């Protein structure tokens, strides 16, 4: 049988996995399922791009990294835009099928937690939200222990003549990225002397801003939909989500804005 559009993309399988649990069917459950499945596909692509740009930074392939960050930034803009669709679902609509989610929760999204860890926002305590015996645990433990995107950014800066302090290099891989004034001085020097690198740094900041925008919009949608209620599956809901607001991936790039 010749390869077709449908067989290459496995369209039949793709369209068969939307299975609402409400009976009789609640209209907006299909929207809820499709949006979240699409998000998981975007998360998969973002992880693919983050793993690629890690190598590009470590090898000081600046122009390739520019291209990859442009793509990552555009994906983030798309993720933010999709929240406009989810926001058309009213709190009453969600309540009509929410109990069908039982113990399922977005806090269990392995790929989003992978993305956080890969970027450098490492919170080992989030592993507690995985179901007991989850196959995702070793995947997330590996991401937790491996070098983050910020660590690979240090590789890039070092190749460009910035001295990265030993204590940053030697810190626990499972610790989150933190701003450092010594790195910031090196960044300022590159901004002022290497215009082509400033383009890369601004794209990285664009991506970072997009992620923070997505987090904010996501928190507000959850808040307007369930208010102060606990999340599905007993997850902590809005208060937990608010902890990650305004925490950048590249804190050093943000710390120097007033000096550019």
C-alpha cells in the first residue's frame, strides 16, 4: 500500500483517542480533551527543540541557536493563543464533567514537568504528584539530574570569553538556576561588543517572556474556572500554580535590563 497523508501521520489513530467519559456526553468535554492533547504534542516538540538548542549552545553554534529559539518563541506564542479557545469554556461547563476526571490532574503532565526541569526550573517536590508506581518517575529523575538549558548557556558564554564561576559549575544539578552578578557582568560586555550575540540573547528573553505569559494566563484560567477549589485528584490548584509566576528561565538576562 502506498504511503498516504493519513497513513504517514496516523490520522485514524490520532482521531480515535478522544474519548469523553461523561454520559450523556457533555459538549465541552471534547474541547477539554482536544486542547490538552494538543498541548502535550507541543510540549513534545518543545522538549525536542530544547534538547537541540542545548547542544547548539554548548558547541557555540550561535546562528543555529538563533533559529531554534525563534521556533521555540513561536511555539510559546501558539500555546498562549490556544488558551483563548480554552477560555470559551465556562465554569459551569467544566463543572458538568469535572467529576469524570476522578484522580487525573494536569499536575501529572510528565512532559511539562520535563520541560521545567530541562529549562532549569527544578522542583524535586513536584515528583510527589505522580501516581504511585508511575513509569514517568525515572524519566523525570533523569531530567532532574541532567544539566539544564542554563548550564548549556554557561558553556556558550564561556566559549565567548565569559568566566563562569566555579560554584555555579559545581552546584547540585537538581538545584534550580539562580541569577549571578558575575555572569551578568559578562553578559553586559557581550551585549556591548558583540551585536550578533545580542540578537540571540533577545530571542532567549522573548522565549522566556512567552513562558511566563503562558503561566500567568494558565493560572488565571484555572482561577476563573475553579476559584479556590482544590484541583482534580486533590492537587493544590491555584496557590501552587502561582508559585511559578514571574520566575524566569534566564534570570541573568532579566537582571541586566536596566543597564542596557
